């Protein structure tokens, strides 16, 4: 599922291309990354707090909904205002999901295999990001930016649909408790 999720979130370089397309001056293009990362940074901590108190698949679903909204705004909203809203939503999506994905990986494996699990997670999602960026570039070249961001929203919708069985499995868990990390010597 993380690979499908990553297919929906192609390289942020396409945000730069979209900024150039809507007419943002080349000297201001770095502000796209600054804005996206500012929203990402400001939303990551509150999202982490939320993930400790609610369903993690539910929060991941919210992140996917925000990604769908970002892609749709970037595809359909004209001009600089659409770019600003789309970039902000993209940053919010990152804040809602990136730490959460790492937490899900850490919870899914025993402590002695976490290094391997994170390595595999990054290998798989890195490959998916490369593939997603190749597809996005091909779509951009053949059909334009709108097709690229619409395809991103479609992949995000597929990832959201893939979360439904995971949410149901977790709801059916008789204990209702999340796996707790092992105690350390300091505790």
C-alpha cells in the first residue's frame, strides 16, 4: 500500500514546473519549496499528536484526502492563487503522512528488525517515487500539467480505497490496543 501511496505523491519538482507554468518569476520559484516545507514543518508535530490519540489509518486517510485536494487544485485552479493553495495542501499532506508512515513501519515489526524494515520501506517507496515521477513526466510531456495532477489524484484515491480494509481489520481487533514499543533500559 505504501508503494501505491507513493505513486500518488510524485516528485515535488512538479510543483516547481507548475509554478513556472503559471508564470511565477524564476527568482521566486524557490519559494514554492519554502512554502511547502513551512506547512509541512508546522503540521508535522500536531499530526504526530493526533496520531497518538486516534486511528492511524484514519489519519492516513485524511492525508490522502488532502493530497487529492492538492492535486485537484494544482490541476484545475488557475494562476498563482491556485498554485499557493495547492502547494500549501501538498505540505499539509506531507505533515499528516510522512511521520505516520514511519510510525506504522516501526509498529509493524519487532525491534530487532526495524533497521531492515525501514531499509525495505525506503527502497520500495523510493522505487515507487521514481516510477511515479517517470509516469508524471510522461503525462506532463504528452498531455500537460493537468493530466499529471489528475493522475496523482487518481492514485491517491486508489491508495485511500486500499486503506478501507486496513481500517476495518484494525476496528475488528478484539483488544483494540496498538502494539506498544518495547521498554528501554531508561524506563
